[in-house]
C-alpha cells in the first residue's frame, strides 16, 4: 500500500480504491495487469486507454500538452464531490511535481491510514478497510 506503482496516471492513489482494498482478488491498480481490475478500469477508462499517453510514454497526465483533458477533469470533479472523503487528481499531480513522489506518498499514508487500527481508508466509502470506522470530511 501507498507505493509509487499504485499512483494512477491521472494522479489518483489506487491503494485507497474500494477494488484494491478487497480481501479476495484485489485490483492491482491502474499500472498493474488487467487481471482483477474492474471492467471500467481495464477496458473503458479514457485515461488508461489514452493513445497520446501510451505513444509518448507519459507516466502522468500532466506531462501531456492537452492537460487537463476532459477525462482528467471528469475524475477531478467526481473525486472532489461525489465521495465522503475528497481526493483531487490535480492537487495530487501538482504535489508530486513540486515535492516529489516520496513526500506525496508520505502525505497519502498519513491522510488515508485509519487512526484506530492503521488500515487504509477507502476513498469511495470513507470506511476503514480494517475496523470499519466511518470517516467523513
């Protein structure tokens, strides 16, 4: 958990996703193989399927001259408004660029680790994956 390979090209931290936190067959994150990924993430996500990103070898979307594209803005709007805890892809990418991956991962670890049991908190539900404590902003 909370490793660089779990940071998606859009800047989302896959280690706090409900699919990655499953006990059986957890998702390996956007950078992992398609096995155990939800259908959307493996076959429909515009960011993962982005030919410009793949062709140019961009690790993160903010390397692209078209940043922020419609797909990135859709993620930004959804993750900052739909879920009980907010995650901003734009802020995440900015922090990675300005402070580096290690500082970003430290911040994610502090923010998304349950104070009660030390397990990761799910961004989609706000529920600790260990003790099931509910978190809200």
